[in-house]
C-alpha cells in the first residue's frame, strides 16, 4: 500500500468512527477531509494507551511507516513532546508537554464551539497546528488567532500550516494573556486545561461569546466547559463531557512529595482512625471531579506496593495537613491517619458522600460561573 493509499484508507476509517460516536458533525466534514491529520503529525510520536492518560512506546515513521500510519489514524492522542522539549530521543520522558489531541475530543470541542461564518476565534495551545488548520479552513485564516507558549512547537506548527495553505495569526506567548491585537473574539477554544479561567479570555470576548475549555479542580477529574460571556464581565455555562488535557503552562504547580508533610518519622503526629469507605471509590473521574468541587486546595497521590496494596495520600496545597488511607483487598475497613489543622480524609469522605447521595452525577450535571472579579463557583444543576 502506498503512502497515499494508507492516508485515504486511514482517513475514511477514522471518519466512520468519529461519525458513529457523534463527534464529527456534518458542518465539519469538509474541513476534516481538506485538513488530513497526518500533515500535522511529526515523524516520531507516542500513541496514547487505552485508559487515555498514559503513553505507549515511540512510533517512528522512518522506522515503521505502517505503525505510524495506524497511530495517526487511530482515535487516540499522540504525544509529540516531553518535558517542555528538554527530553530527546525515542524513550518516554517524565511528563508529556505537547500532543495531537484525540480526534474524538478535537471534533467534539469544535462542535461545542458552534462557530458561524465571520466568527473570530482565539485558540489557546497551537500544538501541532491541526486544530488551527481546521478552524482556518472553516472560517478563513484571517479570523483565527492561535497562541502557543513553546517556541519550537510554534515554529513547527507554523511551518505545517503554511505548507498546507493556511496562515492564521500565530503568536508565541502565554496563552493566559490571550491576544488583544486581534480581539474582540466571538469564540475562544483551549486545547489545554485550566484551574482558573483567565480573565483575559473573558475580557477579550464580545458579550454573548462562547469559551470552550477543559476545566479541572485541584483534586483531579476534568471536563470541557462551555461558557457564555455576559455584559457584566462574568461567564456562565455547563460541562459537556469529561476530558484529560495537559495543564496551561501558566497554571502548572509543583507538587511536594509526601515527605515534605511529615514533621517526624511515620506516623509523625498523625491520628489513627478507620473508615468503611474504600480508597478505590475515590479514583473515578466523576468522583474526583465532584470531590475537587467540594474540597478545595487538596490533591491526592498514590503510593503502590509490590504486593498490590497501596496507600492513598491526601495533601493540602498550603502544606499544613495530610492524610493517608491504606487499601488492601478483601477488607471492609481501612486504616486512616490524619494530621494538621485540616482533617483531609474527613473532608474528602464528606465530599464523596455528598456526591454519592445525589446519585453520583456525571460532569454534565455541573455548571461553572466565573464572576466579574474572577471568582469561580461550580454548582450542581437541578
């Protein structure tokens, strides 16, 4: 099979899958076929694994073209950079820092953006340039501004865009600042997640504009929110679906490890207790999202052991409090240790029970309001 045949077969196969799952809508058919993904994928990528948050081994077009084509036209994210470019070679780095997003997510978010002819769009996170090219085909390059924080990533994307015949306004800079020279915008789409929706995005939008962005609380879990901007400078909207994106670089935080919380050898000044709530119940995406909404300033870490057991650590961002819960198979009670002014296990358990008592609602049952002063409030819709 020639490269052209592989591309056409892969595109058709992926299109069928995206149409079947509802992500590729008719108004994006033309852009999908005019802007093939393979033109925006580098020679070496790390395809995503089935759980959506891990990467497989590197696939190189020059070394295994058939595997590369399969990866490009599979409905998986493709990591394209590790450790902000500091990691080189074909091994996996420490943290993925750029990717070509999962096609289902790409077209689901573009459908949620609900663009119309003449709309001006700000994209946060150029990445490989594929999303910017799709928008440019649909709206015209002059109506698209795309911002990328990584200089080398932006240069590569601009080269691919030009080679494909598109010339959106490309900016190297902090996406949290938006891009005032091409504002006001009718739509903003982010291909990175945020904990706080930047005020600049709202301020650079017309009233009634829409912002589509992955949003996640401190604890974990994440979902795509669709916000409509209001004349008073606020924005409000619901969540469309769960997601798993890399964090906006300006909102990354360094997490201290568990040793930073201990004032003395284990268990330090921790107070022991027991719970009937299994730590396993806290690991689902919807559960983590709900706990994060209810319990601010707390994040989990998991310490796994060779025998299959593990300890769930809870830390507060102020580095004042910690808690642990030990999981072992077959147990009805689990040991808990807590220390500090906040009783983190008690808070997290209360958050989980709040979610459980309401029928374990999915992310689509929640809504986010960003006030004019930037305060964020997430509530459960009726």
